[in-house]
C-alpha cells in the first residue's frame, strides 16, 4: 500500500473535490481517481461518497484518522533525524495570506535558509479563517494571522499591530462629496463614512479581515447596502481597482505602503478603533519541540519588532 496514496486521500478528504485536490497535488483527476480506487481495493472498503461536495463513508472517516497520524509520524521522524544529526531538516508548513507573505516571508525564509539550508518552507495561503482553523487542527506548523484572544489548541505569539483604512482616489472622493477633495477628506474624517453612501466600493470577501471590517464600518455608518462594484479575495486586485478610481476599498495600511508604486496617489481614511488589530504567530499546542520552528519564530519576531520600532 503506497504511502503517497494516504497523503492524496487526506488532501482529497480535506478539499472535498477531485478538481481542487488534483490541482493542489499537481496531478490529473484521472490519476487521483485511480489511486483512490486502488486504495479502496487494498482496504476492501469504500472510502468516499462521490457527491458534491465529496463526503467520507464511516470507513473513510476511520482511515483518515490513521492517514493523518501516519503523515505526522513521518514528519516527526524526518525532523528528529535532522535534530540528532546537528541541523534542521524537513518541510516547514506556514499559513499566511498572499500579501503578508510578500511583506514578511522573503526576509524570514532567507534567514532560515542561511541557518538551516536543508529545510524547505511550504507557504500555505488562504483567508484568515482558513489559516486559524488549519493551525487549530494541526494541518500546518504555524500561521501568521489574526487570532482571537483564545484559540483552542493554539499557542499565540503577538507580532505587530495592523490597521485597515479606506483607500480612495482624490477624484472619486471629490465626485462623491461634490466638494474639493481636501474639504471632502476633512469632512469624512470628522463626520464619518456616512457621507460616502453614494460612493462605489470594491470589497473583500467577508472570510477575510479586511472584508469583515469593511462591512462592519459601513453598517455602523448607516450604509447597509453599499454600492458594490466588485468583490475579490485578492487585495492586490482591490488596490489596483482603487487606484484606477473604480471604487473605494478597505486595505491594511502597511500593505498599501508596500505597494506604493500602485497606491501612492490613494488617500488613506482612518476608521474606528475596531479597524486596528494584532497579527500573531499561531502554532499547534501539541507540536513537538523543533529547532526549525525556533529559528523561524525568532526570525519572524525580530523582523516584526524592527518594523514596529520604525
């Protein structure tokens, strides 16, 4: 029985779709289906109900527990071998959003590679909700995300404060408020977002932080049904649309600053205190001690501390 088939089965069970799982594994759906059929034949049991989304049979649920345990045991073995031979080894799975990955990971991965060249960092991108759940279930080694004050099964280390602001072009603000943009900006900042009820918006998905803050801030300003031109889970896309004057958008200010070549003409309108929050490093509580994680955490904390002090 191939151990690769166990890994593929786990991915299929987690993603609930042959298409998504095959894309993630970079194999064809036909290959994945054939591997599943071979695994079911070896076990003499049906594991998957081919519905939409896929569901597990009782045998499939039982096998998933053992498949995950086997994968974790394999990772622990490789890590332990790396520890006893005097250096780190293995794959470090880090959950992080696309834009935070751009901001933080180049420095951290470079420093980790210098210290432990045999380690591979696998970045797992997703929404904040997806990443915190993966950390809770132990599907990744670490997540850089916004965690609640108490996250079951996760050790949380605060990293830095992030603030979401409203980004808008001068022309769009002027057109919406029918005032020179300087006056309009002062008026919106003193009287609130309610003055932008007729403004078009480009918004993030509610599964991510910026999206949830956007809808909360608009609702509190009396804009329960904003003029939504577009919705995207990609902050880069939202920022480009904002810069083109298509609509106003809600983005973390540090990410706007990072993309200054695109966003330098955008105004930043500060929101309520609820739009500021802590980004933290979350690691599964049941994880075994690992030198690689220690070096990764130290590098990440050092970087975030230096950014906060600027």
